[in-house]
C-alpha cells in the first residue's frame, strides 16, 4: 500500500508531467526523486482543496514504488514520436515522362519518372527503416478522410468532380482539365488510385493531429502522398489534390477547440492554398519561406499580409536563390521564432518540402541535410516553449530521389531526440561546404526587408 505522502508525491509528478514535454521532464524528475529520496524531505500535497498542506517525512524505502513507476514511464519515451505512412499513398502513380513536344509533332525517348514520383516516397520510407528511425517511432494509422472533413476547405462539387474524373480517366496528362466544378492544372497527373490516396493522405494528417493533441504521441511526422499545400478550394495545382494542411488546421480547431494554430511552410514553392484559406483569419498564423518570384505566379509577395481580421497573420518571407543554410536559419531566428512566441500557438504544423535542398532539380536554394536538421530542431524547441511540444510535420515537395531521404531523416531526428550519425551523401564535396556557409548580400537584403515589413505588426 502507498502512504499518503507517496500518493501526494505521485500527484506532484503527474502535475508536472502533463505540462512539460516528456523528453525533458522525466529525466529531471527521476534525478530529483532519487536525490530527495537519499536526503529525505518534506513534500507538500498537490490535492485540490488542501494546497500547501505539509506531509510527514518520506524515507528512501517509501519512494521505491514511485521510482519504479517513473522508470517504467521513462522507458516509454522512445516511442513518443508518431510516424504516419500507408501503402495506399503510393496508389497515386504519376508515371513517367517520355515525350518531347515540338511545334510540329513530337518524339519519344527513354522514360524518366515524373518529378513527384512514388519512387521518392518509397526511398524515404526505406531510409527511415534502414537507419533505425522507424523502430524508434510509434506507428499512427492513416484513414480515409470523410467528405465533410475535406469540405472544410474544398467544395462538395470539387470533391465529387475529382472522384468522377479519376474514375473516368478522362484527364489528358500535360493538359489542363477544366469543368464547371473546378480544374486540374497540366502539372497534376492523376491515376486510378489518386483519389483514394488523396483521401488517405488527408486522413493521415488528421490522425497525426489527433494523436498529438490527445497525447498518444509527443509529435509526429506524416510521410504523405500526394502533397497538398498548392490545392485550392476547387483546383488541383502543383501536384496537389486536397490541401491536407488546411484541412488539418480546421480539424484541430473544429474538433478539439484550438484557437491558435501556426503553420510554417518551408517548401521552396509558396503555399498558396494555405494563404487563400486563412487570409482573413486571425486564428491561423500562416508563414511561408519560399524562393522569390517562383511558383505559383503572383503568390507569396512580402506585401501579402492578410485581409480584414487576418491582417498580419499571413507572413511571407521570399528569399533569393542561393540562400543556403545560414540564410534559412537567420530567417527562423530573426522572424519565425519571435513571431511564433508572440502568437503562442496551441499547435504547430510544418509543411516540410525538401525541395529547397542543394540537389533539388526544381529550385536553387542550396539547403543541406544539416540545414534541415537545424530548422527542425528550432521548431521542436519552439513547440516545446509555446505549446507543450505539439508539433506535426507533413511531407510536401522534394524531387531529388538521392537526397530527399537524407533530408527527411535529418528532419525526423530532432523529433525523436537523437542523432544517428548519418553522413551526408556528398560529405566531402566543396559545394556542400559552400551551401553550409554562404550568406549573400542578396539574402541580407531580403531578410532586412522582411524584418522591416513584418516588424510593423510584430516585435522583431
């Protein structure tokens, strides 16, 4: 039987544990528990209605049950990061590119995979498995999002239209499809499994949010396919079908009653769908770092800051080509972290596009594996500081089949709280060192402009 003092101490431990991230709390509480047990001490009850009531002295042998309980919980720490992956994501098959169009006619050559290929997603999962990261994470099941959940942003007509279009196979790859219900741009390739994959990717994002908010996991990484941040309410754009990030933010607010959600989109392309969804909404802080004047055309300018009640809650940080690790870190330290602390979100969502890497074929931002690790670490720290560690990362772009797995593992490591010692794919290359150290005059100008502009609404 446990005595009153031991119960009081256990209640005290629980009071701390539910408020502080497990990775920080348990080792400290465990050490303190043993130290106090050796010295003997007076504890105070944390019993409602009896604050500050002193207990009798507790001896070393009385505390053994508590130490054993904390040791048991501490051993569970290894599975506090969730991983969302489902083979059904891979049913979104974008195929190959093998046709060269000419002003008159065309010709074919040996095929290459579409930039947004299932091959990359498979390699990422294999990398997480082979490195041992998967074994240190807790699996979180995906599910198909319901139509009502998807309709938190997309129109019912668009959802029905996409279902019918995929079933009919009427889309011609490389050509825009337009109908009364919406459109699919020429870059977004659909396959027979695309609609189901998109539903499961969206449902996977929602289950990741649920797992974190309900405390089943401390944080989560969702290895999703297809991506979502370009999709608009009735448009499939930029390889995206349903906007999983927007739907996840609505879900967190509508189902769990959260009032403040922060979205940080570090994909190299601007998250236009996220900006569109929350442009007049002060409850979602939408931050996007992206290559300036890139994609989509007309989106992501510094001056686009929101409208009405949402003024100031859209934060665009356009950066010049060649920004590199130091420039990205500076953007976080000088802008994103201080704004995040002032907004004080209850949940942070990250749109993790690994297409800002130095090996990506579709952009020119020069971020390395180590650079991504730094960004992830900064966001883990921010989440621990402002929202009890509630952090969900959603996979987005990234088109280097060789390098995306390295960058993804580097992002996941800080979530789990380990460094596996993975050596960069091109560790001895002088280009890698240049990407890690460059900080150009153009980058400084861009950061100064962003601080000046957003500093009118936030303390920077």
